[in-house]
C-alpha cells in the first residue's frame, strides 16, 4: 500500500473532523452556542459596524442611509475629554478593586475552609450581598458615606470635605470598595472550590518541614489555587469594564463632574441621552479591545497551559 493510500485510510472522515468523536456533545452545546451568537456575537458585530458608519436612531421601519465614515467616530470618541476621563476612572477602579478582591476573597475562603462551626451560616452571609440587588444595598452605602453618615460620624475631623461620594478624589475609590464588598461572596465560592483540589499531603509535608501557617499559606495554598486566581482576576477585570450601575446610583450619574464616570456610563449618555449611538459604539469597541488585551496579559501572568 502506498503512502498516499495509507494516509487516506488513516485520515478520519470529514464529518468526524467537524463534529469530533462525540457528536452528541455538539447537540448539547448547540443551544447555548446559538444563545451566545444571538445575545453576544451579533450585537458585538453590529456595534463594530455602527462604529464605522454615520448611524442614528430612526422610527421603526424607516430606511435611511448610513454612510461609511471610517475612523471618524473613533477620533470623536478618543478626543472627547469625558471619554478619556472615564477610561482613567475605570483604571483607578481596577487598581483598587482587583488586588483587593483577590486578597480578601482568598484569605476569607482559606479561613472559611478551616472553620468547622457555623460554616454554612458564614458562607451564606458572605454570599447574600452578591445576590442582593444593587439598588437595595446602594441605599445603605449612601447612608454610610453621606455628609452626616455613620462613617463621617466615626471619623469626626478626619472625614474628607466635601464628603466621600461628592469628592472628586474619593468617589471612585468608594465605588471600588463597594463593588469589592458586593462581589466578594461569589469569588469566595470560587476559591473555596479551588481549595478542595489542593492536596492535604502538601500541607502536612510543609508542616513537618517546620513551615508555619502563614508560610504554608504562601508556599502551598497560593500556588495551588493559581488557576482560580487567574479566573478571579479576569472576572474582576470584566466587572470593572462593565461598571455602570454603581456610579449611576451612588454618584448620580458619574459625579462630581465626571470623577466617577465609567466608559459604559458614557456610552449610555452619548448613545441614548445625546443620540449618538455611532460614537457610543466606537467607545464600546475600544473598551472591548482594552479588556481583551488585559485578559491576554493576565493569561500570561497567571494562566497555565495545563
């Protein structure tokens, strides 16, 4: 048998190469793949198309031309001081929120993993803020951080003036702490699941070698949950990129003077309130590219091929 014939015999059929060895898996995942295409892929592709055209809202059924304008919408977006400031704001948010989320969720998950009494109660207590609507808990934080709120009453003369949420220097840090607190329960659960895969033998061996609790945490626990850390960092970054509800509710739409605005909030203002959806789409495309770039960097730093 010639080499060409042998290669033709060994080559799998076209159908198997397309659907794999288990075509039933394709059947199970197809509905979700269609859902992703309809809810995420199509809107993203349409937004990219809008960003390169002169697009505006019209009455339902109206057919109007949308001429190609090249990168004009991107130039308009990236030369807008409010847009640039919103990206700087979300950078401040990520610098505070991501490290704080990783450290607190890992430390608390490690502590909860060692708790034997009230374990279920504590896990539920940390998870409740995550499933509670932001509108409900925002009222509590407004009470805590307003001018005559509980935080200022405790701090006394050390409290900032003007107060936290109307202070251009403190508004975004307070929002970052709020989001960290609200999302913490979800990331704790991720780390709790990852801690179950860290072999106890490694802790026992480190203990025999004389390592204390803190040294075992740094040398065994932290490397053991590295894949979960990558996931937590990535999800926290995506959360920061999607930031909208918190500045909209806590600071009345990105105040004071845009100090707490986010790109998504500016997209809403430009696209819906001001009627420039093409510019808003350009902002969204830039935001997606930045988040993808950050995700790739995080993959190189935290991710593992295995």
